[in-house]
């Protein structure tokens, strides 16, 4: 039986684009960075040195997806602040 619905999200590409953007941005300081995408939901995990860096990482991820013109549902921020 043929697939009737085309895959809506390219999770592999989403993860690749976001991870590259975060790794290439010197102002993003996240240790143990993990980027996972499933069904259009991009999850960011790791440890940020402060809330500004955490917020910047999420914004950078969002911009990178928009620049790549990829479809996604949302970004889930699971980044922890270092104490």
C-alpha cells in the first residue's frame, strides 16, 4: 500500500541545522549540548552558564530553522542553568 501522506517534518535536517547553528555561534555557551527532533518538535538540552545564554540558544535555534525554511511544531527548552 502506498503512503498517502508525505512526511510533514524532516527531523534529521531540523536537528542538523539547529545543532550546526548553535555550535557555530560563539556567543552560545552550552555544555553537553544535545539537539533531538521528533515529529517536528526540536528539543534542546545541556547546561547554560546563565539565563541570557540559554535564551540566546533558543532564539538561535528558532532563527536557524526559519532561515532553512523548514517546517516544525515547536522548540522545547530543556537547557539547565549551571549553578
